[in-house]
């Protein structure tokens, strides 16, 4: 009976690994040096330039936008609107190059927008009028896959270890030591083999469910949401679709 209980307890612990879910987050990173996006606009974009290049149209009472580089690529844009300072983050590694190309060749691009879209593999635009590329969406999906894999492995390893300890404790709990020999060895070997199979199934299932259950469109919408300007210095966190608060 103790062997059966030990096995049931262990399986229960392992199966609970599947509840781990990752979170997709954007944070306000420490800004670095200012970036001149284009010589056509200089160090900052003003209301006239905003209207001319069709940028920041979604920001009411727009006054000014200044760009700052991020260490790992992308930028923080500090926006002044109606006397308030906001910040929006773009983590696309080609963000500066894309926006510079857009402003430098604005008139040409306006006559052949599909060519610009193909060049940078653009899927959509955010509230600021800045492109969202397939590369950024793919990066977000890869990061999500990595988080799911790490979380699943860590959770399964932890609870499986606890399960083994509990199983061993139950098997020898009568204090006599008479059933700790070959019987316990057989239990541990059998359970260990079961754990290996279960861990593979649980981790694999979790990764597939979390990663491939979210479509490209889901990540695209999350990036749009994450790029929305917020009060400067406030963390912007976007949960995965279906994840509860």
C-alpha cells in the first residue's frame, strides 16, 4: 500500500508542473545617449515634423519627441504632450534604421509603400505610426518559448525532487527498516523511469501549448500594447493572452 501511495504522490507532484505559464514583459530601460533619427528632423521631432511625416498622430496635443538608444538595441522615445512626459519603448533591433529610412525617403516611400513593407518585412504599425516587423514578432515568440522551457524544467525538477523525498519517506515510515532494502530500490528505480517519461511529456506539452497556442497575431497585439506611451519611468507589463491578473 505504501508503495502505491508513494507512486501516486510522486505522479501528482510531477503533473502539477504543467501549470507554469510565462509572462511577456516590456520594461522601461535605462536610457542612454540621444539618437538623431534623421538629419531631416534633427535631435527631436516637433509638431510640424510629426504632421509632415505622419508620426505620433495618435498622441493628443503632441509637442516633442526625443529618442534615446538602448544598450541591447532599439530605443526609448520620450514624448512631451500637453506638458506631460511620456515614454514608449521599441525593442526591434532595426528600429532606428527603419525609422531613419522612413523619414529620409518619406516621399519615395509614399509612392511605393509595398516596397518599403517588403524591405523591412513589416506586419503592422503601432499607435505612434512606427513599423512592427516580423523579426520583432519572431523574437518575442522565441523569448516566450525560452521562458516556457526554463520555467517548465525548473518546476518539474523541483516538484519531482520533493516527490522522490516524500515517496522515500512514506516507503520507510514504519521505522523498522525491514522494507527499505530491495523493495525500496525497486520502487525508486521504477518511479525514476516514470518520472523521466512524465517530465518529458509535461515539459514538451507545456512548451507546445504555451508557444504554439499563441498565434503570430497575439504577439503582434501584445507588441502594440507594450509600445503604448506611459508616464516616464513606469513599468509596462503585458500578460500573455488568457493569463489571469
